[in-house]
């Protein structure tokens, strides 16, 4: 009955010109119709409980989706952070039944009607320029569940505009940058039937350059949390950048992140850059090295074997 009413309402809006030009036309269920199913990030997904990042003294709408959550920066209209659970074992049980990306069809980005559209960057921003709608939580990460229907529903959830940031196409698709790190984490998880929790987000800087009056993040961060074979938790932090791909490059001062590089960094450095608190320093191998007196500078990852777990 609800579906029939939605179809009738859509027909009436078109007939009487009630449609909002910023609201994408789509046939997926509204999030508000299925909030009971959207438990979001599970802090007890791994043997050690993980709390969501703490964002002090700032209001940020927290939205739950299937297998992940998003904290929205209303001023920048992008995520402060995303938090996702990856269950490779349950993906592997379904992988022969999951349609290919081509079979699933074109990307269908939509507004999340639980929050005002004024704090969501519209899809129109990305038209006719070099910026991709960059997933913060990738569709591949959430393709799991008790059945294929659940996996595909989670896939759809990653196409809410609350989960996107402007990423230069050469950054978003480059195997040595954001995509390379994501692929590495996912492939290893699937190969070994691992459970992984991932926090990701933007480094917001008041000096970030503008495009169409929107400030574009120059750097992004990611934290991968896994349980090692010995049962110990490992939380590793990374920073990748797209500054060099944006016009009018200017020096920021401080540590210089080279182009085409992913850096492993102490999680404390991500905390300092973002204002977030993760409570993961006890599980960060670089942090432990620093306590023992070793150098804690960012380390370029020339080969993923260079990662310190």
C-alpha cells in the first residue's frame, strides 16, 4: 500500500509541478520508511568494542544505514566521518549470487530525507567538471548480509548524498591513492574471511580551496581496525591527498605529503588534524613505536607490504 501511495504521489507532483529540481527521481525506498532496519555501525562487530569517533563541541547529525553510519558536517555538507563494518565471510557466502556492478545498473544518488537538503551537497554540483561523487563508504564494503536482498539493500544505501565528497577523478580512481588503499583492505579481508571496521573522513581546513563556492577537502583520512592472527587488535591510520590535482596549488607549511602517495600516520596525527577522538592509540602500532622512542613521522606506503600492523 505504501508503495502504491508513493507512486500516486509522484504522479501528482509531476502533474501539478510540485517536484523539487534538487531532489533526484528514484524508485528506491525512502530511508524514513525503513529506519527500524537501519542499525548502522555495530560497535561490537569485532571482539573488542569500538565506539564511534568523538566530535567534541560540535553538532553533527548521525545517520544510520545498513552496516554503516555517517556523521554529517552541516556547514561543509560532507561527512565528518563514516564508520562501516565489513564482513568478508558473509560476502564470500553470497558472492556467486551477487549481481555484477554492470548488472546492478547505473549509480543512483539520492538525498536523505531525514535531514534538510540544505546540508547535503546536491548531485548537480558534480556535473560537467572533474570531480567524482566519491564514496566515503564504498558499495563493495557493505555487500554482505543474511541474503542477497540484504546485501543489495546495503549497496543502495551507499548512494545517499550524505556518503559522498568531491574527489578529483584522478584521485578517486587512482590505484596508488584512495582506491588503492580501499582495494588493499577489501581484498585482504575477503581472501582471509576477515571482519574489518573502518573509519574514514575528510581533513577540513579553513584554507581549503573553493569550487562553485564549495570548499574542497585537500586531504582524506582512513583508519582500518582488524584483529590479527594472535588475537590482538590493530588500528592503523592513513592520510591521502588530492591537493596537487586541484588548481592554484599553494603550500600549507608543515609536513609535505607528496603527490601519488598514501601515508601511514599515527592516529594521534589524524586526531590533531580533524578534532576527532578515536580512543584507539593503545592499538596503533606507530603510536606504540613512539612510546618506545622511535620516530613517528608519516611513512609513505610504496608497497602495501610496508604497512606496519
